[in-house]
C-alpha cells in the first residue's frame, strides 16, 4: 500500500481552522500537496522566494498567535533531511537569508521535522522547514505552541 502523503491525526492535535478538512481531501486525492505541480491545488499563498531547490511561502494555516509562519518546501519529493545534498542544504541557507533580508524579521524559530510523522507531529510527508515568528515577549504575552513531537503523559 502507498504511504499516505499527509497525517491528519497530527493536524487534529493542534487544530487550525479548516486545515483538518483540507488534509482529509488531500488524503483522498492521494497526491503530495507539497510537490510543485500540486502545490496550488490547496495552497492559497504566493511564493515569496524561489531558489534552485526551495520554495518559500507563508503557511496558509499558521499556528495560532503567530505573526508570521513561513514554510520552506524542497523542490523535489524528498521525505528525509538525510537525503538532501550538500548543495540543497546550502541553498536552504541562501533562501533563509533572502527571507530575512526581505521581511526584516527580528526573531523566530527555524524548525525542520524529520522522519516518521508519528514521531514529529508533521502533517505533510514531503520535507519542509518552517520559520515561526511570534510577537516580542512582554507582560501581555504567553508562549507560542508548535507541535514538534510527543512525550509520555504524566
Ligand atoms: Zn512531494
């Protein structure tokens, strides 16, 4: 059996508007939502940066409370970071630099989940990284939540 391209359970752990429903539709189609030829079937945000190996766009379903939530999508169907070539890693760095220059973001967290989605909380199998940006800490703020994996319940 073909591996499903998305994981709807992880999306349900941190619900975001209609994201769960969209993932169920993607699951039914059986197409990878992050492969370039399929990307705009469900993704509504423009491509901000395009390099030889990466596309950078905003997450159409950002984590709650984020000011920005960018997604870096590798332009080949690769499922594990260990399969990226040194050139692809270097190009990711170049895309990151371009985004920071373009957006002038003061701080954020750059995250890449890798491996089995049951371990990471990822909802799309196709390798991607994220830049998650909140607001400046103050007395009126609380921590941003991002799903990066699971721990045992106490
Ligand atoms: Zn893909």
